[in-house]
C-alpha cells in the first residue's frame, strides 16, 4: 500500500500543477485584467477561455489529479498515522479545489456561456459572475497550490 501511496501522491502533485497554475494565473492576472474591460468584451473573452478548458490538455490533468488524490486518500488509511495524515491532507486539499470547480465554478461558466453578447443583461450578469466566480477561484487556487507541497511531502516521506 505504501508504494501505491507514493506513486499516487507523485501523480496527484505533478498532474495537480496544471489546474493549480491555471487557477493561480486566473486569480492573479486574467480576472483583474478582465475586470477592467467592458462587460461585453470580458464576457466574450471568458466564454472563449471556458470553451478551451474543455479540451484534453486541461481535462486530463484536471481529472487525473482528482483520481490520483482519491487513491492517495484511500491509501492514507492503510499507512502509519503521521504519513497518512500528511497524504490525506494533501489529497483533501486537492479534492476541495476539484469540488469547488465542479460544483461552483462550472455552473457559473455554463450560465455565462448561454448569454448572447447583445443581451441587455450582460453588464449585470458579468458583474455578478466576476464577483462570485473570482471569489471561488481564489479559494480553489489556494487549495490547489497548497496541495502540491503537501502531496510532494507525502510522496517523499518514509514511515
């Protein structure tokens, strides 16, 4: 079980770098830049970003890291306590980021995607999206970024 935990923790950490980097980039650069643009332009740009996120170069590490984190969490119950706590913490941090994305950010992305650029609701919808989505993104980015060193620590630990 310990070999499986090490492999899963490495996979979760390495694959998790992709979503963590994307979320951090959006929090620190993309959303502040979009906040300064007119609502219609910002909405169109975000719609394009969201469609590109549905491509394999993002989806493979996104789902792969989540799957590896589930495996880490299961393995954490079968290794010595200290190691299990570290591994489990890293897995929970990553899975929290994953769940925020699936439960909170994705439904907002889908709602934004249904808006037509000339829809008179765009300015109000964009303002609400920007506020709500950005708050959740900062939270998921924090969890995702924090999960990486914890998962790497678990992968390098020996009982």
